[in-house]
């Protein structure tokens, strides 16, 4: 295993833990728990994944997570409200992130569109 493979492996493992946090928070939101702390926890997890993907120069995950983070930031600042549509969208984003991590772990340079 090369150093790069090891770095990607650690990134993927840690990011999947953050992804689990995001999903748990989103499921709480779906149940009606719109506590600011829940929203902050989801934001922090997304922010951590975005930052780490930047460090390893995985731009397709970094770019995607930047968009997710922007939505969560607007939610945190009460510019948008929690809705079932929004929660559903963010949960689909989690699924997409998981797929992007599969691409990274498979050693592919970029996901197909």
C-alpha cells in the first residue's frame, strides 16, 4: 500500500464517521429536532469532510461538500428553514458523498457524471 493509498484510506474512514454523524443529525431533524446544536453538529461534520478532502486534494469531494456546507450555513443562519424537502435533499447528499468516497477508495481519479 503506497503512502497515498494509506492517506486516502484514513481520509475515507474518518469521513465515513463524519458522514454517520451527519446522517444521525439529519434523521433527528426529520423527527422534528431542529435544535441549533443538531444543526451545528451536521455543519461541523460537513465542514470537517470538506477540509480534509481539500488537504488530500480530492477536489470532487471538496467541491461537492462546499455546496452542502453552504446550504447548512444558510440553515444555521436561519436564512432557510428546516423542511422535509430540505432534510430529504441533505440525506440524498449523504448518499452521494458515500458514492464519491467509493470512487476515491476504488482509486479512480474522478467520478463519472
